[in-house]
């Protein structure tokens, strides 16, 4: 894959950043009182943030793979 070295590094750094930040955010969401209702069931707050974190982590992994492929190729 032909990506300039600088852009490959930017992609790898963006992936690392997201893989560090989003799991920390998820831990805070799960501890938030708005995450569960009185019966202990997940709320929409929980569900929306679960989707947000899940999509962000998957995108981070994909961006990281593209960045590493750019560094290798």
C-alpha cells in the first residue's frame, strides 16, 4: 500500500489514541447512574454509548491496520 510515511504515522497514532480513550470512556459510562434503570436493565443512554464506543473501536482498529500496512508497504 502506497501511503506517505507521515500519513501512515498519523493513522497509527489516531488508532492508538482511540484505543486508549474509548475504553476509558466506556468504563465511565457503565458506572454512570443513567446507564441502568431501577430494575437494573440497560437504558437508552447505555445502548447509545455502547454503539458509539463499539463503532469507534472498530474504526480505530481498521485505521490502525491501514496505517501499519502503509508503514510496511
